[in-house]
């Protein structure tokens, strides 16, 4: 038990770094999304569109995967140190986030490396739906970080 107490500041620093890097990926995802929506709204074939679409899909999958397989795992670990109400909030919030994942995966499956000219008419609407989903997801992720992670900072300062 005493070993766990001594490793808390080290683990906490790692979690802070993990979350910081992940939020950096979120910024890249948002920037790529905005760029792609600008190109897609022109409704004109652009040779760079497929390249940007593929790059966006790659960042989207990386971001979603890092959330599920790295960040949420760490936040779940933190939730174990909290009271029952906070653990229930974490479980419910993670379930809502998971529900958004299928939209991201569906978007990727449909548009990554598909000839964008054949899907040009569908892309603006699909991006709009994806944008709404991402906004919801980001709000839920921020709630997780704030309610599970930020709440610990004062108690773990050694």
C-alpha cells in the first residue's frame, strides 16, 4: 500500500502529460476538420481534398482510439479513488462518449480512401453531423477530465 502512495505523484505526472498530449491531438483534429469543411463547402473537386480527407480520418481515428485505450483507462483509475457518486458519473459519461464512437468510425469507413468525387455531395452533410457529434464528445470528455482528474490535484500535491 505504501508503494502506491509514493508512486502517486509519478503516476499523476504521467496522467497530466497523457491528457495534455491528447488535448493537443484534439486541437489538430479541430484544425483539420475546419480546413476540410471549408474545402467541402466549395462543392468543387479539389485534388487536395482526398489527401486532406484521408489525413483527417487518420487523426480522427487516432484521437478516438487514444481516448478509449489510453485516456479513459487512466480516468477510470482515478475514478476508483472517488466516492460512489463520482464513479457513477464517470461510468455514465463514458457510456455516452462510447455511443459517439460509432459515428466517427462510420464516417471513417465511408470516406477514408474512398474516391471523394463520388461522395462529394454527401461530404458537407456528413461533416456537419460529425461536427455535432464531436462537439458533444468534447463536452463529455471535458466533463470527465474536470470531474475525475482536476478534482484530485489539490489532494495529491506532496
